[in-house]
C-alpha cells in the first residue's frame, strides 16, 4: 500500500502535466470581429460586391452566405498569385490574415438574395448537367460537390445557389481555358464542357435556391 499511493500520485501529476501542455499547445480558435469585418468590407469590397454581399453587377460574384473558409482561401490565393486577377490582387495584398477572416465571416453571415435563370431553352440542359452530369463524357454532376440546392459543402466546395450567371460562366470558361488554375478538380471538369453547356449550367445555377 505504501508503494501504490506514491505511484498513483505520480501518475496523476504526469497526466495533469500532459493535459496542461496539450492545452497550451492547442491553437486558440479564431473568433472573428464582425464589426471590423463590416468596416473593412465597406471600405474595400462593397463597391463591386454590393453593400451586403449581393452584387448587382453581373460580372462580380455574390459573396453573401458564402462559406467563410472558402472566401479566405480565395483571398489568400489572390494575394499569393495562385489565382490571377489584377484587381483582386491589389485589394487582397493590402489585407492581413485577420482582415481576410473578419471580412469573410461578416459577409458570409449575410443572406444571399435569390437569383433566377434567364435562358428558358437552356434550363433543362443546365439542370441535367448540374444534377446528373454527362455520363458518356465522364462529366460528373455538379450537385455531387456543390449539393443539389447549390448550398455547397463547407469549406472545400463553395455555395453556388443564386450566383450571377455571367460570373459563373466566366469562371467555368477560365477553368476550361487554363486561365484560372487554383482548382485542378474544376479544371478537369470544365475542360470537357463546351460553351453552350457552360452557359446552360451557369444559368441554371443562378436560379437555384
């Protein structure tokens, strides 16, 4: 009994010390400052992406309700020249990691306004590609990664629902043509799509909700 008691105490002390070290080593979870995010967004992003992340300009993406982790990744890649865009490179380069996260979490908390498809004759084709892909050309369904309603799967696969048709079409074309290079998966998919199919699926995406 005299030997057991010291061993128990020593074991308890060792376990407590290990737990303390582990807790000290664990990185603190980032807590976004939404007030700072709103201020930075208003100063840097709102002119193109809309005051609440719902861009009215078809060439610019809607950012509202997008997964914050995805937005941070894009900003990091603009800054690091992994995604080419001269305008976004300039803005992203002026942001710290904390700025990026604050902005992403703020705009991601805004409600996305629904869009709508414009090309009625292409909606059926767009829906077929989005939901089922094109089997004989090994084109996978968009819904597999971006979900049937376009909500995406955090944080790897972005939300697409309601995205501006022109922007979505431009990005698919950029992936296909090797202009946008920050997703090998999307490059592989887009490489198999023709202009009509890109237009169809982009228009269908705009109407998802």
